[in-house]
């Protein structure tokens, strides 16, 4: 079996006690992983980006794949 726990407040004493208990069990193997928070866009930012892109397509503004990758990095 495998379970995944997402703990939002790792400083909570109850969480710390629970995790210590779980780690102490001889039949449990705990693997701690760092969560990577990728940047996200709000719904409005996505809508704005689509509108800009539509306009660029209408204006026949084309870019290379390399230029696109660089542009995406700036989002």
C-alpha cells in the first residue's frame, strides 16, 4: 500500500507528534519529498494571455520556437 499525505502546517505540534509516531512504526517506510510550487496564472491572466495571443495571430506575428520558449519563461 502507498499513501500520500499533504500537510499544510508542518509546525503544528499535533502534526509533528503524528509524524514521529508514524516514523516509529517498524512496518512503515516514510519518504519525505519536497513540494515544488510551480507558478500559476489566475483565470483572468489566462484570459488576458489568450486575447493577446489571438490578436498576435490576427496580425500574423509569428515567432520561432526558441523565441517562444524565452517568452514563456517571462510569464
